[in-house]
């Protein structure tokens, strides 16, 4: 197990604005997966970063009165700071302005050009500057991009074109066979439906966009931002652009993304990999969108909830929990301050926090100390084992909400066990009941560790343990409440 590798990626995020809720959601999910696989003893690499080239960044920089690189530096740092606040344990942070990334992307494009996958021509299409993507008429609603509510511009220009159409059949077959496994199933079906239409070749260069990586075989052009950005998944783990010399961690076990960028990731990205004769990623997991009170979040509506606001109100671990528990991973879901408060008070303050406080207080009163502890009640043992089984199944399949549900089922069982056995009263089995509850707490602390790492540490500290070990000797320490109730 120690030699097994796990490589997980988030998309790299545009630096045209500060991190929003969708960015935080994807990155927390990746962090949970990385922490779980480290717990299993695997060699893990967790990659995230920022996407810093293209017309959209160039325009945003001009609007702010800054040079593109200065603008990118400032906003990339905002992502680093946000991930620090959210206790994100990434191993690599890639920036597309990194010289090593630029050099490797250019080298890969040279290989594709020499091998005949890139040709020179004239490209015409409907281009959405918000998405920085060409659109088909079928993509539009009332003639407009559904995401940016603007009509794309018809562009025709001299260009270098990647022969994407050559890979239509092979991509479809690999996705059907789950050789490229796309979850949830409806997203897989969406990609297959798209691949059922004619797949067009794509322009991989821009003549008028100056803020980008120069095309190595014709420096009058810059590389289309999506093309060079996708190579980050390789350059971020040290790839230098040679398809015959791959980094140790390749291929990714898990690539997380929002549904808005699935099509590019499920067509252009694997086609580039196949053209370079590199093994495909194993899993794409696609999550949905947040809405608030039934409406899409937007600056114009003034209804955006920012990650740092949730941290400020509820704390870091609570923010991590709330963002992952409020949605069934892979689906859209609605979020509001009222819902967040209700979930926090029910699950964290009155749920996990209250259980820890009750059990620790009872253990202090009866002075359970330095006792080699084993579970005596079969029902407690059964519920812990069942929770562990579902927890592992959920995390191994990247079903985060199901893994969390298994933990909270165990918390509810412990509450019921307390009410049934009344261990605050003196009785012949009082010590054994409290002891069983302490072992259950240690198990809960282990299960929540990928999701709520600081809370896990605090619970183990109150138990006088470093981790859940085979031979448990408790040294109970009373502490402040983990999750004080939020009133307003």
C-alpha cells in the first residue's frame, strides 16, 4: 500500500477575480481526497494553481490599470491565501506564467506539429470572450452564451488548427468503456451526446491576443489559452514536454472540475494526450453549481457568498464541512445564510460538538484515565464498523456526502446510546459505557480527519491520543466547546 500513488487535480483557476464558492468547493473536495489517501499510506500529489493568460485576463488587467503580469501575480496570491485559510494541503501550485510551464507547453506543441496533428489554415467560428471558447449554435440560448448572457462574435482569422476530429471515435469508445471514467453518469451521457455530433477541428492559436505563450513554430501567434492551460496537469508535476519522459505520478487518479468546463476536459484534453501517446487520466468527477435562494450567484444581483465570509462566521473546519455537506457531490444545490446557520447548529453545534462535550464531561467525572480500552458493547462495535465501511466506500468512490453521512449516522447512534444507558448515573456498567463512547469518539475523530482536520486534532487532544491506535490509553482533557451555537 505504501508504494501506491494517488495524483489528484483541481482545475487551474482564472485570475480575473478572487476565489469564489465554486473554486473553494472543488479545492476542498480535492483536499479531502488527498488527505484520505495519505491516511491510507499512499504517496500523494495534490495539484492546484492559476490560469493566467488570455484575452480575458488582459482586459481585466487593463481595467485595473495594471500590467497583465502584475495583475496575475496579485490575484494568484489571493488564491494561495484563500487555500491557506481553508487549510488546503496541496503539494503543488502551478501558474501558467511559470517559465517551466511555458517551455514545456511549447515543446509539446512542437511535437504535435512535427507529428502532423497541427496544420495551418483559416478558422471561423462563434467566439465567446467570457468563456474564451468557440461555440456552436446548439450551445446558445436565444443566440447568447448561457453562462455569460452575451452573443458570441463571429471570428475568422489565419490560425493553426489541431485535428481534434481525428479522435472522435476513439474518445467515444474510451468513455463508453469507462477507460476515461466520467462521474456522475449524467455528465458521461452529456459528453457522449456531444460526441455523437460532428466533432470539429479547433484553433490552437490567437493572432490578436498578445498576453499568452508564443507559438514555438510561428511567433506571430500566441497559444490559445485553453490549450496551454490544460498542459498544467503535466507541467505541475515536473513534465518538461517530452512524451517519452513522464513524471512519476502520471496519470491522475482523479481530476475534479465544474460542469461548465467538462466538455473541454473530455474532448480537447484527452485528444491532446492521445496525440502525444500518453496514458489517459483515470477519473473525471464533475460537480454542479451553487445557487442561493433559487438564483444563480452574481455580482449584479448582490447575492454572492464568498468563502472567507463563511470562514469568518463559522470557522475554517465548519466552512469545509458546510460546503461539502450542503450539496450531494456532483449535483447542483441551493445555499443561503439561513441554511448554513441551520446546518451548522444542527450538525456541528448540537451534533458533533455536543456529543464530544457530553462524553468528555462524563469521562472527567468518573476519572477514566490510563485505562487500556477495548469496546465491550457489541452494538457499539457493530455501528463503528458499519460507519467505517461506508466511510471508506464513500471516499474511495469520491462520494463525499455519503462518507459524511456515515459519520453523522454514528454520531446519532452515540446520542441514542447515551439516552438508552444513562451513563451519567452511577451503575455497574457506567465505566464500560463511557469507555465505549470514548472509543466511538476516537473513531469519529479519525473519520472526520480528511474533512475537518483541526477538529479531529482537537478531539484526539481531549482524549489524550495522537491517533486511533490498536491499544488505546485515554488521558482525558476537558476543553472549550468545538462549535459554539450561532444565534444570528
